C-alpha cells in the first residue's frame, strides 16, 4: 500500500488563466493546455513560489492522495474532485497529520499577509466559467476605443468596448476575460492571453446589448496592452473566458460594499456601480469607493464618477503626486474614514473588495489592523471570517 502524500492542485473554477503561476514556477512544474492550468506532481517540490503571485487563491488547493492525479486527468477537470477516502495502515496512520503540519508551515510562510482563497458571496449569481479557451476563442468586434486619461498625462488608459454580436458570452461583474494578442514570443510560441477585468455590467455596456467594456493601461513594452490600446473600430479580437468565480457582486440590496482600488483596478467596481444603478437606482449609503492614483488627470473615469450621486456612491480619492498637496494613499484614506470602516467591519452585511497593484496590499492590511485594534477587535480574525463568509475579496497583480 502506498503511503499517503499531499498533492498541490489548482481549482479550475476559480483560476482566471492569467498564467502567472506558470511563469513564476522555477521547476516548470506548472503547465497548461487549451482548457486548464495544472501542477505536475512529479516535478513540484512545494517551493511555494506560486502561492503569493496568484491573484485569486485558486492555486492554494491540496489533496491527500495515495496515487497523484496525473496532468492529463487535471486537464479534463471542470471542478476539483472531493477529498477521497484514503486507505491507511498502522504504519501510515500518522502520515496525514504530519503532512498537514508540514504544509501548514509552508503555507504560512508563503502567504505572509492577506493571501488566501475567497468564496463567492452567498447571494451572487452563478458565473459561467471558461466558456471560450485557447483552442476555441470567441471573436469580438471593437465598437469603440476611448482615452480616459488627459492627453498631456504620461498614463494612457483606454476604455475599450467589444461587441459579441450573436455570440453567447455571459459575463458577471467582477469577472475577467482574456485577450490573445497576435504574433509569437521569443521562443516562437503564440502569445498567451492577457487578463482584463470587465468594466461593464452583465447586461452590457449599453443595456441589453451583447457587448462588454475593458479598462486597459498602456504599459511600456507590454505586448497585449499596446495591442489593445491601438485597436480601431471594426477590428476583430480573440477572447477567452469568462473567468472568475468569487470576486462577484452580491445580489443583496442590504449589502454595503467597500471597494478599494488603484488605477485600472477600478474596472470591476465600475461594473458593480452600474449594475446597482440599474437595479436599485434609489439606494442610499450602500457603496463606498476609495480610489488611488497619482493625480486626478490620471484617474480613470474621474469625470463620470463625479456625476454619480454621493448618496448612492461615496467617493474618496487618494492622490500621491498632486502638486502642492501631501502624498495620500488608499491606506491613509482608510484611516481617515476609520469610524465608517470600523462599523463596516462589524456589519454582517459588509463586503470588502480590493483590486489593483499588489504593492497596495500591505498598506491596506496595516490600516485595517489599526482600525480594528482601535475598537478592540483583531483584524486577522475578522478578515478570515469575512473571507469564509464570501465577504472579503482581493485581486491584485
């Protein structure tokens, strides 16, 4: 009888196919086909380099097995298998506990902060996942490509609208899609998709039209971002997805959303806000947005955001490079709003969403810790309980 062993797996429902883990793995133990990204048990040595870079926590999955699942088996999965009953004998009865202790220590070292896998809000709609993949992409037509940032800004952020025509492409607020840029990399392989959060609501950028929008920043030497930012009306684009099963909007009028973002991390929150405006236009005090950028002219959707009534969406801006003003970051604004944040941390209907650059996480975590401590609470305990309850979500890159 084989002794039980721990196998590292990726949850295909939550994985957004950004391929960051595959590019990070020093052992080339992570690979993909047209459908899934998987871990080869014969190569993986649990170095944990892939854990902190995963934006969704989908890679934080483990099973105890007598015989490891093969790569080919994993490629066929649409969801993870349940933990199977493990046959043991007296010589291996303590093996599983020892593996769990070892793995807990490794994961604690790998996470070091806010990392971890969330669950979807209990009231969220059921998402469609991985409907179109590398082998069968959807073809969309560019309806429009508009610059969001000031022309004299060195930050070129675009609002791109894609029309799906008669092609089914059900997408929810908070989900992502992949865009496949044309051409090949230095190794002669086709470029992998680049993931972008959808910035429109489920019924389309324009209500009841089969289209969606993306918020894309041009990056120096960014193959896909430059491709997308240069798209013209009428161009055809290959899409994969939709992806994402947890960073979703609760369908609950009583839910209060605290949305924290930087730059193009605002994309899903634009979709959240538009969906709620269409569903409950008279709602009050149910959404708060804390939005960080270097200066106002580099903040996507600054003009349209200011037109959303304050009673519907409370807007707090943090500018770090505004002339004549002290630097402000999102964590500073959290502390300034500590009374409201403290109430939300204790509200069973409170939801927290964080999206943007990974470097913002530590500051946000520290701010929440300070606020919780000020009212006699422990942030880590609150955060972990909210995550299990589907009310705490982080997607950072």
